[in-house]
């Protein structure tokens, strides 16, 4: 054959093998079935008779019949293919056994291998099929030996020291101690209500002049804000000056009337000393702070009670945090907190809870906490967002490392170390988390040893043993069906 002919033959064979693999995957044909199919097709192409043989070591009654080419076709009774070939019988020893294995001599069930004894071999896919001797399943996977001491009725599993070391299994003791949990809550900065002043008049007046202050300006205590003229105040000043000059008994009453109208005390003292009245009355800032609102305008007429200015002392501010309703029972006045702000890079500010508000928000089902923070440089401004970390303490609780808990979504499990390489999964009820630890409400007590790493391996082994035990027939022995 020429080189070109050989190349074409190789190409055709490769393409045919790829097509056969694709069709086998689509049809669900196993590896052994694919081999049988290939042998059958080769025999047909060669013009030879197709021979389908029964395995010589197969024993037991016929369970069902399968397609002679290994296709995913089965029959409960004898049947033939479309080309007239008979289906092959599948005997009991060739199929997966769902019932107890037949009684076997002790010599076959217990094979000595060094220091450990093999009780039986279990299916590698976890199916309830066991064998007293080594064998393979339909996919060519070796059955897994089960050694003496690995099979237990309490759902525990025994792992050899070598496997424990290779898989990095680590254990930890469940301890009874206060859980250093941290609750995070959003917060917002608000002004101290006790440090806000409103400047308003107690009589109708005309604003003559307004100081050079605007919203956001910083002002000192005693600085002038406005000067005004009020007919009512002017009449009271004239009466006071008359009483001062005549040294009458109504002098104190006239002074009290001026104070009730909001005339500053230093203005009254100056009139009493100089003996002269004034038409324009100055109004001073009652405290140092920041001007939050300015309503005064030169020339305006202000009625009694109208607000002219709002001034706030921002040297101390409040942070109002909202926490879930369920967490309020664990929080008390004086609890330590750390408050962080996005715009500040010098770390969180420590503080304590000053007040717990007595109401719960009907919409969000949260309660409010108030934290008082110093603000000497004025960096904290009203309505800034804050993140509050609340340090929760409380009574001692049983706790284990977070890595010791396996959360499957509908249950939480820890792996108990029973000693001598034996482990057992234990359902638990968990509580709060904090500082890498998690609270165990029930299921584990203080002093118990739990697996803190590589828990999934042991849990998978233990769950497999438990599943096999649950499928075992009542009264069957572990050697026959685990």
C-alpha cells in the first residue's frame, strides 16, 4: 500500500473512533459495552459469526437480560434484537445486590493483611453492594476494603493515623467562655439636642442691622448678631430710666419687664449707669458654635416668636445606630463600641452606648442606640454615615472554631473525635459568631473534642457508613451487609 493510502486509512480509522466515542456517550454505553460493540462490528465486517459468551465465573439465577452489544436496553424476559440475536442473561452475581449477601465462611470474610483484618469490600460508589473478595464494578473501579473496627452501629468511622496526617485533620476542644462577638450596625451623626440654641424675639421689632455671619459661620459666645428697634421695648426702657432717675420703688419691676422682653442684662446695666436710654437694642449670641440657620434680614419686621438664628455647639455629637430587634436584649447602656467613618483614615473612634431608645421602628423592626462622641476639631458633621461595632459579651457559652461546623443548608454538624482514630458526626444548633468562634446551643458540651479542619472528608465517610447501615436488612451481620 502506498504512503497516501496508509494516510487515508489512518484518517478514516481516527474519524470512526471519534464518531463511535461520541455516539457511545450519547447512548449511555459503558466502556465494556463499547468494547463488545467494537468486537461485534469487527466480526460482522470480517464475515465471521458473532459469539456472545456468558462469564464463566457468573453464578446464581437470572435477574434480567441485557442487549448483547452492551447498549442501554434491558428486558425482564428473554428477548431478541432486531437482527435475531438473543439478549444475554445477567446472573445474580453480576448485578448489584440489594439484599443480604449469602452466608460465607469466616475464612473468606476475614482476610488477614498485616495488623488489620479486612471484613469485606464495599461498592466504590456507595451502593449497598458488598463482596467477600476483591472485585470491580461495571466501570472497572475497585471495591474498597472495609477493615475490622471501621464499621460501627453508632455511625462512627475509623480513620487510620496515616490518612489523618495526610489530609491535615486537626482537632480542637469545645470551651465554655464568653463569646467575643461583634455586632455591626449602621449609624448616622446627629447634633447634640442639648447644645442647640434658637434666637428669637419676645416682642414685635424691626431689624436694623445684621452681623456679618451666614449659615455655616463659626461664632463666639457674646458676639453681636442683630440690632433692632421695638416700640414695646422702647417704652419699657423709658419707664425703667424714669424709675432710675427718681429712685422709685418700681425700679426693680421695670428691670424685670425688660428682662422678660429679652433685653440683654448688660444693656440694662449700662442704661442704669449712664442714665441714658437707647433706641437700638443689640442681641448677642448665647453660645459659641456654628450658625445652622439665618433668617434675619436687615429692614425686616419680625413678629414675636419668629426665629432669627439657630446656633449649635458641635464640640460633641451623637451617633444614632439602628440594630435588629432580636439583638437589643444583648445590649446594655455602657457597652463598648467602635465607630468608623468612611472619610476618616485614622481608625475607629472608641465610645460607649449612652442611651437605648424605648421604641422599635414599626417598618424596619430595629431599635435605636445613642453614642456620644467628642468632636473638638469639627470633623464629624451632621448626617454623616457611620459603621458601629458593638462588643457583645454576656454569660459564658459553649463555643468551637467556626471551621468545625459543617453547614449543609438544612442542618449543622460537627465531627466528634472519639479517640483512637474514631469519629462521629453530631448534629448541633448554633448561635452567635465572633472572633473566629461560633456558639453551640445544643449538641456538644464543654470539653468535647471536635474536628476543626478537613471535616468534610470524615463527614463523607461517616455519612456513607450510616447510609449503608440504614439500607441493611434487619438482623443482617456487618460482614454481609454494612
